[in-house]
C-alpha cells in the first residue's frame, strides 16, 4: 500500500512540473498582438523578470517572416516593452561584456537580447551562454550588474 501512495505522489509531482513549464498566453494578450499584427503566428510564451517586474515574454512570427518578434507584457495584459535580439555582445555596453568575462570565464555566447526600460533610463540584457558544459540564462543591466542567473538544463 505505501508503494501505491509513493507512485501516486510521484505522478502528481511530475504532472505539476509539466504544467509549470507550459505557459499559456492570456486571451487579452493574444488579442493585443493580433490587433497590431493580424498575421502573427507560432506563439510561444515564458515568464521573465525585467526592471523588478515579473513579465510575460511572448514570441511570435509574422506570416512569411522567419524573424521572431519578442514582446513583454505586464500581469494586467498591457504591453510593457519589446525585446530586441542583438547580433553579439559587442552591441551591449562594455560593462556587460566585462561582467560576463569576470563571472563566466571562457563562456560561449548563444543568444543576447536587450529590453529598454519604457518607464525611464536603462536597459537590461538577457543572455544565454554556455560555460564548462553548462548552459546559463543571465540577466545583466547596462551597468554590468548581474540581476539573475539560472542554470538551464
């Protein structure tokens, strides 16, 4: 009998993990996007923190385009700002590159995106990199301060 309980609890826990990874896009956010981009498709969403706010990042493509559009939405469903993919770390301030070199020596850059603060001065950078066989998602502001770092599996 205890074995059945353990299996049931493990199944419940694993189901909870799967649901935690799936992020749905609220109808009002999707309507906002489709009003501005009627041919948007391939929607994906994830939660992110920028400028001390928990935001919903929605990525989508315009019909006929391979370039993704990245937008950040507040909890109330209103557009906060866009994220802009950068070609490389050279497009960010030197303080950002220095912070990476200091904290992640020998890193290999996978992706870098910039979010400008719509409520004032400042930018934040979301950087995916690999170092020592591990993948990391790092948030850094334009002054080179690391705001968050998560090991990604």
